[in-house]
C-alpha cells in the first residue's frame, strides 16, 4: 500500500467486526471447497457460491483498508 498513510487513531476494537467478517469469509471458502471436492455434484455447480465468497472477501478488504489507512486527499492543483 505504497503512498497510503496509516490511521494513527486505529484501535484493535475497531477491527473486531472486520475480523469476525473475515472468519465468516474464510469459513465460506472452506465450505465451498469441501462441497466442490466431497460432493457427488459437478464442482462447476458451485461457481456462484465461490463468487459470493470472493465478493464477501473483497468487501472485507475494502472495510479493512478504510479502517487501517487514512482517506486519500487529492493534492491542491
């Protein structure tokens, strides 16, 4: 994250909800993987679930970025 400034006011408590969401996303990926490998169904039938996990993890990454880094301010022109 080159060029971004860390949020000096960040506290561990600010990350608690994001950490819970991250574990939910990891559990979702694990469940989809288990279904894809252990089910008698075609693994391709789980692509929507896998996409859902990707979208969830992408949102979590955005939330984490918003907490850890200060908003970028455009330089005055």
